[in-house]
C-alpha cells in the first residue's frame, strides 16, 4: 500500500460467502489518514480465512519456536479458563455493519454477573444473536449489554449458572501494565481454532487508531502496537502479561504480510465495566471533533510555539507528540470554534497530550461545557465548547418499511465523511428503496416532495403514502454529496404491509419490534391517455409500426424462489392482444408469479400486471393488464404462422440497455436447438427443447428484448433474454439473447384468448440434436438416415435423450438417456418444432433406437400444470419449497420434497451451514418427506432451543446439523398461492406453534429485502 500501514479491521472471522460477488471497494482517504487507496483491491480488509463448519476444537496452538517458561505456562493455564469463543449473527444491516455470520473471541471480566469483554465490531451496532463456547466446550447464550459508540470494545452478558462443569473466573483488567518492551500473549480463537496462543512484544503505546476503510473505525484513542500475527477469529482476545493480567484488547492488524497487530488500551473498557457493575449509565461525551496524535516536528509546522512545546515536554517527558484536530463535523459543538490543524494545549486549564485524559474529561462533562486552549498558526485560541451525549448521536433504533430499513445518520458515518450528524440513512437499500447501486450509504433528502431531516419526520411522511403509490424521492450518497439524485419509486406496502420500528433493549440484549402503521389501501387507478413515439428517418415503415406493440415490463420479486438469482428485472414485452391486454415476455424477466409487475405503455401510462401463463420449457411468460385503463392506440402484434428459415432476410427491432429502440435489416444466421448449460451451483429455470434463432447484427448482443419483423410487418420471432449458467470464475450470471419463432406460441395464445387455461402435456426429458454420423453409430439404420435427408434437406439431424427429468411417481421412465427418437405418432422428428406434438397428447406412439435396437413404444406425457412453485416456507432465514422443475431436470433422485432454495446472511440457516440445494429429510429424527410434515415438525420447537436436521446435499451426501431456532428475528412464515388473495398469494406466520393469518410478527423484514446471499443465488 505504498508504505502506508493500512490496518485490517478486527480479524473477526467471517464466512467467505459474506463478500461474494462484491466489486473491489473504492475508499477515500480523509485528510491523509491511513485508508485504502483508490483503484486498489481491498486486500487489507478483514482477514477472511476459510471456516470449517465442524470446527476443530481439540488443540491449543502456540506459535512455533517460542518455548514458554514455567511462569508463562502457569499464567496461560489461568487465562484459558476465562477465554471464550463467540459464534454470532448480526441479523440485519445496520449503520456501518452488513448482515453477517461470524466468530470471534471474548474473555470473562465478571464471573459473578456473567460479563464478557470483546470488540465493538463483534457486538455490532445492530441486532446481535450469538452464543459463547467455554474451554470445556460448554455453550451458553450471550446478549449485548454495551457497545461503545466509538471505541472498539463491547460487553456481552451470559448466565454463569448455565456453566455447570467448570468454575468460571474472571481476568483482571490492568491497563497500567501495558509497557513498551513487555512480552505478551494473545489468547484467542485464532483462524477458526478453539484456542491459539500467539506471542509478541509491545513496541508502541501511542499509535493512532487504524483505519479500516468505510466501515466501522475506532478513533480518538491511541492504540498499542505489537508483533503477534493473529488472524481471523481473534477479535476480542485478551492480551495478557506473564502474571495473567489482561493489559489490552486485540482489535486489528495488518494483512499484507507484516506481523503487526493493534490492541485497544483497557482504560475506557475498565471504566465502562465498572459503571455497568455499579448499575450506573456509561456516560460518553463528545464535541464532534476527531483528534490525531501528531509528532512534535509536525506540530511545529502547524504553528506550535517553542514556549508551549517546552512546557509540554517538561510536564510529559515521555511524550513524543500532541493532539491535533483532524475532522470537525459541520453543525456540531466544535464547528466555527475549532479548525482542522489546531493543536490542543489545554482542557479546562490542564495541559493535555493523551486521549485517555481527554475522554475522562468529556465523559464526565456531558451536558456541560469545556474550556479549550488551542494553538492555531502560532496564536493562542481560547474556546468554550458544549459537550454532547455520544449515545444520542449513535442510532439505537431503525424503521422497516417497503422492504428497506432506515435510521438517523450515525456519528460513525458522519465522521468518516466529515458531514453534519443528521439525516435519514438507508441502512438496507432494498425493496422499494433499491437505488441504482447495491452499495449502502444513501441519505434520503425528500419523499413525495416533503423534506425528511430526521427519522421521525420520515416515518410520518411514509405513513401517509398509500400502497402501490409512485412517489418522487431525492437522495444523496455519502461519497458524493455534491450530487442530488432523483428517482420515482413504487411503494410496496402489500407484501410487507406493516411499518415496524425496532428499538435496542440493553436489558434483554434483543431488539423490540413495534408496529407503527398499517398500509393505506391503494388509490384506484384511472384511465390515462397517451400516444406512441414516431421513429424518424425510418426506411422500413412496417418495422417502425411495431413500436405500438411494445410495452416496458418491470418485475419485482419480493421473495427469492426457484433459485432465481435476482429480485428485480425489466424488459420489453410484446402486446399480442390489445383488447384483452395480453403481453408476452421472457421468463428471464418474469420467472414466477409471486411478484409485482408494472407495465408501461407508450412511455406514459403505468398499469399493474399479473401472470397468466408460464411456459415450462420455452422461456416465455404471458402477462395481462387491464386495457380499460389505457387510452392509447396499442396495436396487437401480428404473429407469423410460418417458421422462418436460415438465411432469410428480416428486420431486427430491439431495445438496448438505455431503453432506446434500434432497427437494423439483417439475416437469420442460424436456427438450432438451444443448448444452455445447467447451473450446478443453484439450479434455475432454463429453456430446453426449443429452437433458438441468431441474426447477423451486432445489435442482437446489445438488446435483451425485441422482435424480428418481416417486410409486411408480421412478427416472425420474439427476441428474448435467456438466463444461463453462473460463471465460477467471475461469480456472474450469464445471459443469452436469442430469438423464439412465433408459430411456437400460437396454440397457447389461442387457448388463453378463448378464456381457457392451457393444460400442456410434456415428456420429462431434454433432447439433444445429433448428426447422421453419430446416429449411425447409435444404431440408426441406413433407411432411416435416408428418410431424414428427404424430410429435412436443410439440416440432417435426429434427437437423442440427453437427460431425463425426475418425475414424481415415475422413477423408471419410458425413455432413457441415449435413446434416439425416430418418430412421434408416425411423423419423423427432424426439427425441434416437431417435438411440440407432445404438448397436446397424453400418450405418444414413438419409434426409437435404444442400444442399436429399433423399437416401438408408447410414451405417456405428464401434465405441466403443477410444475410451478405454489408454496414456500421461510424458516430460520432459509426459503424452502418443493424442488422446482430445474432441480428435477438435473437430479436423478429426490431425497425429499423440502428443498432449500435460498438463505439470508446473518441467519441461523447461514450460521449453521444449511445451504441452498440441500434437501431436508428429517427433523429431530422424524421424516419430513414434504412441506406439510416439515412444518408440523418445526412449528412446535420452542424458541431459542436446539433441534436436529438431517439433510442431503445435491450430490447425494448425507449430513446432520444441529441448529438453534430464532423466532424473534426469523419467525416461521408460509406463503401459499391463493387466487382469491389480492396478490394471488396468502401469508401465514406461526407464533408459539400457532398459525396467524396475515402478516403477524415479522422480525427482521426479509420480504422485499436484498439480504440473500450471493453464492449461487445472486443479487442484482
């Protein structure tokens, strides 16, 4: 880092998935502080080692080559009984902390009351849920009782009576024993081990607090520096001397190869502990000014006079520097009184050079004033500054509404960006408040043209906004306060109708949830009028006229189902029946019907849509809007009844990423069976058994939506986005842009236009085209090869069974992998479109070749009616439903009908390793073959108790995990498809083993949230 001692924050151990698919961070340096530099990958962020779920807890590790004396042996034996391993979840994003699952270290500091000291970045500023493991492997729940607003320490509480098999004692805190040259040991949960003992020597006592980037950072304190080379999981470890006293607290270190660690002095933690032990509040004062330790030579350059330097050196002969103002927050107590670069000389008439004494004075002066003597450019400046309450500018509540979470801007964030400590901060920018970037750091300026200076005002404004409203929201990002962004947001108050306030409760260690307001019903839509654009300089009027058939479709999925990697997609749909309001669009845009669909017509009229039909194989969906709400010359696209051919001329009309229409005359280059690879990490919908069209224009790769139009204006094919596989190298999802011939759609469209529901039949197999050379080797006779050439002069091919789909109740299957299809119902099959005969027949008379033997068989088809997910359960942060069609296309055996489709960060499912693509087969030894039996087994499990799950991985590996239930933050919720419900789905929440119709207790709001992990599930 160009010689800069950039610190790695806190070495709290994290699962590697926490940072999946996240681009390199771009941090800014503030006034020369140590920080990650622009365009530099975040290689010195928190050390994230691989963590095994079955943690190895059997050995104590001592750094090789450091043979301890008998005195050290005795001290370590005394210490290890007090050190605990902390496993915890920060259950939702809050302030600077993302939702995560992690591990760290703590140590007992009060055995009688059950207090454990650890880091603030472990306890976190938001909801915490965790437990501690003692040296004898006894486990006990832990609850936060204090987290310092600034300094990197926090205190957890446990029940000492719960530890039955070992005596619990406490480590004494002795900050006075931290000396330069002192030999120390760091005793903690290092790199996933139960206990590691790392040796070091204190080299500095006056280092400035390390900077970790744009997350939580300590400041206004000195740090102790030593060489110990601790790693992930050692956060919160005690730093002990040879007498077994805790002299410092492990907090951070370098991760660029240097064996340097940073320890927090224990002066302020000791004071906080004593206040808590005595039942007193831990007062914390602030003047909203950050100070830095600067050496005397730099202080001289800033204007420190020889007289003051002499006085300081005489009174503090061991000091090598002084405190200099680094950041003064606008509108804070120090604003206009202290300036950056001022050298602090005295506080209340007392010469002062140390943070510890400054903290002492401020903490005892909350609500009062302090007198400061400063040197500014050689001049003495006397100022009187009010001391504010640091706890009041540290958020202890947040509100969840429309799938997003908000709280007042914290002092931490304000200091990091040198802004006034005020404003509404979006701590979880998701749901309706999903802005153009996934990065958090947004400050809401106005909602619905009303200013939102604080959280209370924001809440009152949001209460007045009806469901499904579209409102104007302005906002800024903390890293770019010069730019005011404006968006029109769709306010969702139906999937998660309640507005909830969460308030931290330091008595229980939990966050208490309160319902603030029910949603206001939506305003009934009214008929709107509009006209379509007219394309300029268009040489092809037939192609230009198709613009009246295009509508923009935005689909928002509040719950992640079926392995679909995103929760919001947009694309252009084609109106196929303007009178009935029918639109056809890609299934990569509308993957399932638990969603909100907004349809924009003529770039002017917005109407709601709903799913009418989802094709199981051919990558299209049909949605419907209310045409009575539209007063515009919408044109039904005229769909061709003839298949286009390779080499034919056509017009490509598409929409690029800027939603601009582009037209080009082109040629159809190829028509071939689509062959999109399956996604092994998380099976999701993909098109099979359908022809894909490609064209000779570069525009085709830039446009995910469009049509191919003939000279007469007939739509020959839809241009669609096809969702593909996920790249293991880039962790990005691949999209394909291909054409789908319109004759394929006609039978389904005609059925829907008649007011009937399509009831397709299908063969549960995936076909693969083979050439005649392959067919001959597979046993196809010369006579059949000759007939293929006669039937299809353009392409000599047959179709082989590539993969069977697992069909419930039919594990044998009439077709086997490797079978070659010759005819269906007497018709030779040489084109993919000829496979469509299966959609209309319950039984097919087939002639096939199997193992070089020609045979006639009857092939029963299966109904496609029940392929879509119609029920889902949210349990302990995991989304469970029946294995969807993509799973059955890839697997040969279903172990259970309880399939893990997604999980959220910071949840029990994440903490205990219940992963997507797992099948749950048993709960506490009881078989759970389906969702109903699973629900029966889990709703009766008491909250905060362990239960046993038996699961099977996608690769047929059985495993057992014990999990702890958490109803407070992750209540069990069921989603059931119900056509009579307003949104087509009904929600049931289970409280204390009983079903509560409607929303019920929601805990951490997962609905519309974007807290789902991205290891195969993905986020936009």
